[in-house]
C-alpha cells in the first residue's frame, strides 16, 4: 500500500488532502506543529517542527510520496519566520527526502510568486515576480526544488494554487463571512471588475494526487475554469446569503493606502500580499495541468465561495471557540476593519 506523508496536515488544505488520500486507500502520516484528531486513528500523527531536521527525517522515513504543505502564511506578517519555516523547512524536507527512498515530492507553491502579474493569464513558464516577503520565500523554495531535481535527482512537482477556498477555509475569509452574516456592505477596490480566480481545496487535492502519480518533475498552475470578477463573485455570495449585504466600491489608491497603513500599525489582519492582490486581475492558464493529468475542476468561483460560507455558518460555534488553530482554519481579529466596514 502506498505510504504518503503530508506535512501541514492539520492545516486547511492539508486536512482536505488527507481525506482524499485516505479515500484512495493510502496509508497517511501527518507531520505538523499541532496534531489533529479529526481523521481518528486512520492517520499516523507526528508532532514536530519542520525546522528540526531530525524530526523531519523521522517523518520521511518509510514513506513513498511526500506532499509538502507546511508554510507560514502572509497573515503571519513575520518575514523572518516565513523565511525560516518556508525556506529552511523546505530545505530540511528535501534533504531528508533525498537521503531516503522517496519516489515523489509534491511541493505546494503559490500564486504569490507572481505578485501582481504584468500579463494574464499567468502561464507555467511566466517569470516569477514576487512583490512581498511571502511570495519571495515561495520563489526561493521553488528554486531550491529545482536544485534538488538537478543535483540530487529528486522527483519533485511544483503545484501552484490560486487562493484556496472550500469547506473549512477561514483566516481572512472568516472576516468576510462574518460581515455578510451580519449584513454589512462588502468593499471592493475600484469598480471590482478585476478578474480573480480561486481554486476549491477538493479540486486542488485531486490535482496534487494525480501529479504524484505521474513520474518526472513538472510545474502546474491550478485554478478553477469558471470565474469572473471580484465584484461578480462577491455579489453572488451576497445574493445567496440574503442578509442585505451589498458590494460597495472603495477608491483604489486611498483604499490600498489605508489598508497598508492599518496593516503596518498592527490594526488589521491583512498581510502585504492581501493588500497587493485584492484589487488586481489575477488568473492562471490551467491548460498544462488539464492536458498532462486529465484533471478538471468541479467548482466555479461562486460555487466554492458559497460552499465555504455555508460551512462557516454550520461550524461557527466550533470556529469561535478555537476548535482548529491553523491560520487558515481559524477566526481573525478584525481590528479597525471591523469598524471601517460599518461605514460603507
Ligand atoms: N490557502 C491558500 O489560499 C493558499 C494559496 C496558495 C498556496 N497555499 C499554500 O498551501 C499550503 C497549505 O496552506 P494552508 O492554507 O493549508 O495553510 P494553513 O496555515 O491552514 O496550514 C499550514 C499548516 O502548517 C503548520 N505549520 C506551520 N509552521 C510549522 C512548523 N514550523 N512546523 C510544522 N508545521 C508547521 C501549521 O500548524 C498548519 O497546520 C501552504 O504551502 C501555502 O503556502 C495556500
């Protein structure tokens, strides 16, 4: 039976991926700072820090495939922690994989490596142009992966997801969901006509699993094939929620300036990447992943945002009592944004 290590398996995407791997009949081990009891005794739990080489080596031992999902996110707003965990942790993991019999590594990279893209759609060969610390660590991790492919013959596939949604996705989306639940109006930057693509965690997990089945290094940009503008996506959620929330335009330059200032003052949960990306057009050409893997996304932008919101309403009590701790699985402190949204 295939033995699979998921790093970051207690996080938002990792826990969805684990369910899909279990459904395939794989033996799964989770390596994370925090253990998770949600898969019962079907998953071996190893608690550890990705920065600790010996712990990582023990996690890799005996595995066939590794899906690497540990990362410090933009929401942490701590560049040196991002560098230590994202780059240092990935180096530990790849060293440990190269020293053992790992058949395949799937590295979950990010759309953040492109910052605000100069041209769309972003293709797999588009040059990385990160514009903030998180994106820069992800580019450094991709470069490191290429070095391990060339120098150590490690079989690594880079999977770059667009912003991930789906049942359980919270973090800054929890703030959006709460605003809509309470019937507040929702800001978009400028007219909100920026085309913006998301990806559902189930669809992404499917792509990662297919990528792991394919021998040889590859790069895949992964997003939904049905998406419109930021305004259209948010308006669909507002209609679905039926709480009288409306989408309201905020002038782009002052909106971004205010948001950045509040982030720097520690009065907003938004990180540099969020301030950069929210008002800009950003989407992938997904033809390579479709052609190579025969993969097809199931969820449109609107369907996945609505599903995520409904999940939040159903699980709000657990969320607010801190049942899950990963940054993308927990509530955020709204800070000044909780007041600002009342003025829209
Ligand atoms: N969520 C998105 O929109 C998105 C988009 C693009 C790429 N990604 C990438 O997908 C991957 C998974 O993201 P997610 O949304 O599930 O994030 P998450 O924050 O929910 O999960 C990350 C997990 O990593 C663990 N972790 C953090 N530091 C650790 C350390 N030092 N040692 C061991 N474990 C540690 C956390 O406990 C958490 O369970 C990450 O690589 C992320 O960069 C996410």
